[in-house]
């Protein structure tokens, strides 16, 4: 079942106090052997950066980190940037892009950390103020585009039809889904919808159709609607070509959809709409007055951008103890047509993964510890290529539009040594309510990775897969090997889309293991058209994987011939399935105890 809100409150409280002692003049890690710079809301960039004379900006602290890392005697010291309490609204990301931004190859580490016992929020959002009444609604204005809006820290519903939790059904593609799309002029491609399944609008400008397509979701901007008994819906480019040309996810009759982004859809409290010239409308139903609330819209897509290069990767960098909130991602304003796991192309020619609040590439020894990722319009943490010997541990990911964690988003098969993603530890993270806008998200996704550990995470409430490892749809050997998925608790995933699983592997990755995981309360959505789901799913090309001692319970099997606990794709070889463990109910408590203990001892 969804994570209990009271439990989540205590988990957040636990993380907010984790490894924190009573506030003192200097944190214990600031010693004569380390270098510490302090940043505070009441500081000044003309100050020295000491605890009594802090900087105002992270940029100023970064300047002195680089200087210290370049000059003796501090060159090989551990360096800390200690941030005092407050909300820091970023005008641009913090770019950590030179070797001096990190530690050294000899083991010295650079750490950005919140002051012990204090709450530090990094925000990519802006407050929307000055609301005026207009009929039953209120309006204000924005000089930038966004796709999420938050009311007192709670996600508001972007104007949609049917209302949240409900969908409608298309009739078919092109009038016949079996027509070869290459034989039809792009301007004559359409889907059909029975008249009773699509409302009537005089103006379709800006309206987006969100289509559930097996294991993916399309966002298609409507070009026009023609009515001739049934309704023919035509779409704009480039998503028109992307959606109709690709074979997978497949096209079926009766696939589910909903519409977003019209003022005519506003009929529920807090529902909102942003028009093309920047006018924001929000419902005033229920006596809601936005002037009496904190209204926040995201502006930045990332808050911290970490990147070395082939010749000069970053080393030994830690980000710890912060709240990351209010990032956005506006690319779907030009449509969105992913293949799988919110990746837009099978073979990438440019960046096609959704950015994270923290985005990283070409770094070794990165530690992402004890952070809270919340109210995000993209991904929590994402990496492109070249992430090595790194740890993502004891973080909370909650209320996120896409996935919590994306590893190796660049997806380079047989990558060069500098581009490899390997020896990554993703453990003891709490992931809840992800994929809120982009349903194809996996809670934890990893592409062409090796020596990956995904251990002791608690994952709940996701529209698609819980843990997805692998890429390529191939039996050929790539760099993928020795990936271990162990001791995770996964529930209430696959609650919108189909053809996925709580744990999903793709392509050959020998010497990998799936062990000791607990999967429960997984129910295939009534809106899913293609009725297939597995508890543990080994898709095309997977070989050399051992699956043993997992427990799958409360799994929706009744009346569903294609819902199975385990699935090994036809043609796969060399995989070992041992008996399922009959875990007692106490085993989930053991996982939670390991979760907390692992974070206490990190």
C-alpha cells in the first residue's frame, strides 16, 4: 500500500536530524586539519567565510574552494562548504566543473553540507504573487513557462480532462492501427476517438494529449480535431512523426488518454492553467484565495551541475544534508515521445534523458548522502556518463514528476573507459510518489552499467517500473555485468502503465543477481490496455542472471492470464530461477531496520 503519511513524517524527521548534534560554534568536522568555509543568508561576499564572518553566496565559497585546492598547504586537505539555515533561491545552477571543485586523486574530499541541526533548502522556483479575481478563478502573470505549480508546498493539478484519476479511450490509430505509417502522409496521420469519449472545444490551441502506450507515455500537442461522426485528432511536429513512426511501444485500439492545458478544463479546487502569453489562471473553488498562500513555480531544471571531462574528471565530492525543491523541465512544450523509461531514443545522438536536480557526469568518488528531493518537475538525481566509485545513499525522493534516480542516461554501449558507469552503490533510499507527470519513469533507472549495487531501498507509488537495469535489447555482451539488486522493498508500482515490473532487467549482464527482495501490493491498472506485468521481468537478451530467495505477495493474479510473478523473455539463456522464499511478515521490518541502521552508520 502507499507509504503511510505518518510514517513518512517520522522518516523525514529522522533524516532531518540524522548525524546531527546540538548546534555548536564549529561543526566537529571543522578541525585544524580541514578547511571550512561558511555560507549564510545574513552573510556577505566581502566577508572571510569563517563561521562568524560567512559568505553570502555559494559562488563565493566555490571561488575559495578552488583557490585552496590549487595552493599549498590546503591542496590535500578535506574542504567543507557549510551552509547555514534558510531558503536559497538559485538564479542559475551551481556549476562544479573543474578538477579544483572536487577533491584529489589522493583521497582528499570536498564536501558541501548543511550546518548540523539546520534546515537548508535549495530552490529552483519563484514565488507567484499579485493575484486578481476573474469570475470563479484568480489570475496572475509570469514571464517564463512552467509545467508545475505548488500551493503551500503541495502540487496543484494542471488543468486536465477527465479529472485526476480518470481517463478516456481512443478508438484507433489512422482509423486502422495496422496501416503502415510510412505509407501515409505525415499531415494525414491521426487517431480516432468516438465522439462521446472526447469533449467539444472551440479552441484546441495549446491542448496536450497524454497517451498511455503500453510501457510509455506520449505527450502530443493537438493540431486540430475534425468531426465526422467520430473525431479525428491530428498532432503537431515533431511528436507526430516520433509517435507514429516508431513500432514500440505498440499501437493498440482503446488506449487510455487524458488532456491537459486548457482553461476550459478548470473545474476543481487548485486546478490551474498557464496560457501562451504568461497569464496564469487558478481555480478559486472552495473559497481558495492564492493571495493567502505561498504559490511557487519552478524555473530551473537543475540546481547542481557536476561535470568533469575526459582528461580532467572530478574526484571525491560530497553533497549532503540539503533539501532540493522546485525544479522544472519544459521540453514537453514541444511534445514528448519516449521509447522506454522516459528515454526518447534507442540510439542517442544527443542528450535525451530528463535532467536531475543534481546532474553529474565524468566524476569518481561522488557521494550523494542524506538529502531530501521533493517537489521536482524532472528527476531527482541523474548522471550522463562516466560516473564511477560513487554512492547515492540515505536520501528521500518524494513528489517527483519523473524518476528518482537515473544512471548512465547517455546510454553508450561499449563505452570508452572515461564514459563507463561502474561501481555505484544505490542503497537505503526512500522513494515515494514519482512519475507524477511522466508516467514512463522508473523509480531507479540504470543504463549500460556494471558493478551496480541497488540494495535496501524502499520504493512505493510509481506508475511504471520500480527498478530498471540495462539497455539495448541485445544478447551481445557489452560492459554490463555484475549488477546486484538485493534486499529492496517495492510496493504499489505499475499502477498506471503495463509491460513492466517492480524489478526489470534488459540485455545481457552476466554474473548479476536479484536476491532477497520483497514485492507486494502490485496491481495492474484497470486503464492499462496491454494486460501484461511480471514481478521480476528479464526482458530481451538477459543472460547470466541468478534470481533467488525473493518474495512476491499480494500480487494481482486474479483473472489476468498475463500477470505472472516471474518472466524470462523467450530466447533468453543462462538465467537461474531458484525457489521463492516464504518470508514472514517480519521480513519487511528487517528491511526497514536495515534501512535506518544503514543510514545511521553511513
